[in-house]
């Protein structure tokens, strides 16, 4: 049987006085900075991709675009495959150590990305021509994915143990604010450094701050699992039977389904929007389209992410299922807006794109908070890891080629391809609104002195002293 303390609903580091509250804020600031560099590292590659192709790939390579695209795929696959492994570890070992190792690993791998040409030349000079510069770059991108896999599922679980339920939505919103901001900074920083100092230095520049942030992680105190939840500190390890409870928790399953469809939509928009504006709509030059879309993404992402977390926190004390209701209604509003993008003339269409992206980013804080709120503290890292795997495997890993496939089969009609985005947006709204009906009940089950489980069992296993 689970052994429990009996903290109040507002328990956690933030209830231990000013020093504990300050420690929680410092930890949040560190995680936010790491998440910012996480997305900077991801998008530096996109900013310098043309420069890399000119030097790393043979002249006239007929598969150059596919090979360059594979660099992103290599990162994404290694990230989503290793995330469940580190999620499992994150529920069993000190989490700050995992985060520190992951940050240092991906920072060093980013630096190694800038050395691939020198590595290739050194091996060739020594008579070992088996590892091309492109292959070496592919390997370094995979290691970046492994490093981020150690961080992605663990960080939100840490945040959940630092802040109580009533503040968690806004805190998660601040954490995920790094997605639009870090992406834009990575693209801008990579473009500037690459054009002025060469593409190698774009990768070298992120190594020192990343390593320092990783070292800082080893100095942070480990919060007890469940310290900010009524269920109290977890006194035992979770079993495979416990993990299966996730599949029988309706709000978790429907939430992950909604997040997968949202990720499908966002991945498709991010990959194709500049091409859509320039080539299909012929509304702007590539530099103008990229700059305008980037600015819109940052502003919309920042406003929507913080607003979504704030509003969901205010509503959750009065409306059952508020976190998923907020997410669902935002996407319901986004559905006609994405359809309007397909027919609105430019430059007015930029305003519609901005409004549609507001709806798309609005759910970021609330949907992730909903996962933390219905999953036992001893399973949170695993739950986030499973979510990461599913949303990428069935979301942004397949939406860009699928949108391109539909466009090709309809006579290069990108509107037909983008219609898939609207369908995904509507589907995510349905999943979240449906899931909101189960959220309060799943949360109440978790808050019971001895957590009740859905029909069929779960939370079984020997107690750990």
C-alpha cells in the first residue's frame, strides 16, 4: 500500500516559507533557461542549413534536399525514442542529475556539429575515409536528440513537484513560453552568426552557456515526488501495472490525442507556411515571408501561451475540467480561422494567420498541466515521456510529408494540403472538450488518501520502506 504524508492542496516547496518559495522560483528560472536553449539549439540548424549543404554535401547531389531534411528527422526520431527510457529513469533516480547530463550532452553534441568537416578531413588524412562529414553531422544531431530526451519528460515532472495545483497552469505556461521565443532566437542567432562568422560558429556559440546550465543543475535540491500534491510524497517505485493505468485514465488518453493533433497542425504550419505564402499564394518574397511569419509566431506564441495558463488557473477552481475546456474552445475557434487563411487575400491574411496561431498556442500551458494533475507523482516523468513519443511519432513527424503528398496529388494545390491542418485543429478541439468531462473525476481519484484507480486495477506493487 502507498505510504503518504498528508500535505494540504497547496503543499510543496512554495509552502515552506520564503526560502523554499525562492528556491522553487530559482529552479523554475533554470528550467526555463534550459528550455530556451533547447529550442535555440533545435532551430540554429534550420537557419544555417543552406550553408551546411554547400560545404558538407557533394556538388550536384540529386538528393541534397532529402539529406538535409533527414538531419531534422534524425534528431526527432532519437528524441522521441529515448524520451520514454529517460522518463522511466526520471521516476526512479534523482531528476536534476538526469537534466544536467542531458543538457551537457546536447550542448557538446551541438559543438561537435560544427567540427564535422574537420573530423572528416582528419580521418581522410589518416587513411580512414569511412565517416563522411554528412554522416558525422547525422550522428551529432542524433546525440542532440538523446540529450533532449533526457530533459523533455523530466522537466515538467520537476515543475509539478515545485508548485501546487492552483499555480501550476501559469508556471507551465512560463516554462513552455520558451517554444516560440527560443525558436525565433535560434533562427535569428543562427542566421546572424552563420552569415558573419560561418555556420560552424553558430554551433560553437551555444556550447558554453549550455554546459554552464548543465553544471548548475547538479547544484539544485531535489524536490520530493508529490510534495506539491495532496497525495504526498511517493514512498515506493511504480510498476508496469501502474503505467498501464495511464491507458485507463480517460482525461490523459484524450489529452494526448488532442496534443497529437495539435502537434500535427503546428508541425505542418511551421514546415510549409513560408512556402505556401511565397510559392502557392505568390504574396511575398522568401525573406519577407520568413521574417513576417517568424515575428507573428513569436508574438502570438508569447501572448497565447501566457494567457492560456493564466486563464486556465483562474477558471479551474470554479469550472471542472477547465484546463482541457480552455484548450478545446481555443482550438474550436481556431478551426474556422485556419479555413479563412486559405481564402483571405494578402496582406490581410497575415492578421488571420496571427489569430489562428493565437488559438494554436493557447493550449500549451493548460494541456501539459492537465497531464501533471491527473498522473500520480511517481509516474509523471513516464507519462510526459509517453506523451512526447506519441505526439511526435503521430504528429509533426508525419504532417509535413503528408501535406506535401496531398498537395502533389491535387495538382500542387497547397490549399488542399493545408485543409488537413484545419481537420487536425477540429479533431484536437473534440478530443479536449471530450476529455474535459473526465478531468475532474480523474483528478479527484488521484487526490484520494489511497488513490483509487480506474476499473481494472493499477497502483499495485510492494511498498518501499
